[in-house]
């Protein structure tokens, strides 16, 4: 069953949401219609674990067309998503925006909303005014496209800057089998204590005594292995990143991108992290 059929053109407010040849909607246009807030960029949305799971489900039901596809060049560049994923994106931005998008889409599909045919100018002055309005809109869209291009270029520079460290770290993990928090933090250009603080905040890791241990959810995903160590005659366990964990940490924490807290999806930690101080960097695993 195809979950992404082609639908009539969507217009949200004054923004026309483009569709590609497969009927997928432009997430960039939806982002613009929602107000272009930086925290609502499609790239942040697509890094969400729940969204990735939804995309996989849609893909399994429709093997002919990818639910999401990026166009990197030309006048139609941007990220296009099928209706299911596009509506999820609208919901991710806010409930009011989700309702607005859903209502317009529903009205189009039910035939209650028909695109209006613009009236012809009644005179020379009207024609000039219409031309000025059209040119202003063209200029505004051009400025938005320039802004998005600059954002993509900046993200590309960050990725290139991190590439040598990440390649070294991946080689290290493949050779050693796992990597500690200190080495991963260095590989993704983060301070060790900052990375630890983020992992505690997002309930990826918790303290067992003075050592970091992963929650079962993230260990089951293959992001961590738990190693047994010994110090002063006492045995202890601590978390180490696998190769898959390194790639996940780089995507989620390697740049200053918003991270969705997993607190509501996980059981409470055996001991609240807020009551434990961060270890000195020289003693972190």
C-alpha cells in the first residue's frame, strides 16, 4: 500500500509547499511556513530516533519510493518527505502548526478548498502594483534560499572540520573494539565533562558508584559495551562506546544541535545523576 500518494498543492499561509514528482512535500517550505526558527530545521527533525523508526516503517510498506529524499542542487533543492512524514514534521514543530497543515490538506483532499484564480488587473496602475508585489515575493524567497544555502554550507564546514578526528576515532574503535568517553569527546570536538553532562541529562548513561554505566536501551542498540575493571583490589564496570556508538554520538552530540531528552522513555536511574559531581577529566573512562 502506498502511504505517500500525490496530493493537490498545499499553501500554508502565504507559502506554497512544493512537491516532487513522487508527491513528496518540501520540508524546507514547511519550515518556512512555520516561521523559519533555527531549532525547527528539518535536519534536526530527521535525527530524532522516533522519526527514523517511522521512516523505516513507511519504507517497509512502500518499497518503490523512499519516504524521504534530499535534492542537493538546482531550483528545487531541499528535503522532500511523504505525507505521513511531513505531517509528523508539522506535529514535531508544534500542535497548532500540525492542525493548520492537516486542516489545509484535508480541505484540499475533500474538495472544500480550491485554489483561487487571480483576477486580471483592471488597469495600468493595478498591473504595476501586482508586479511590485510579485517582485517583492520573489526577492523574499531568494533571501530565504540564500539563508538556507549559508546554513548548509556552515554545516558542511563543521562536518569537514570534524572528519579527520572522526576517521581516526573510527579506526581506533575498529582496532581496539571500543573507546572510552574521553577519546570519543576528543574525536567529536567536545569537552569531556560537557559530553558526560549531556549523556547524563539525556539519560543515556548513569553513575554506578563513580563509574558510568549505560541504560539497557542504549546497550541493546549496540552503542555501548560494559567493561569490567579493577582498581585498588576493587572490581568495577564502566561504559565504552562501540563503533556504532561513536557514529551515533557524533551525529547527536558532535555539533551544537538540540537534543531531545529521552527521560520519558527510560526508567529512573538507580541514583540521580544531579547528586553526583562529574569526575575529573583525567579519571574518566
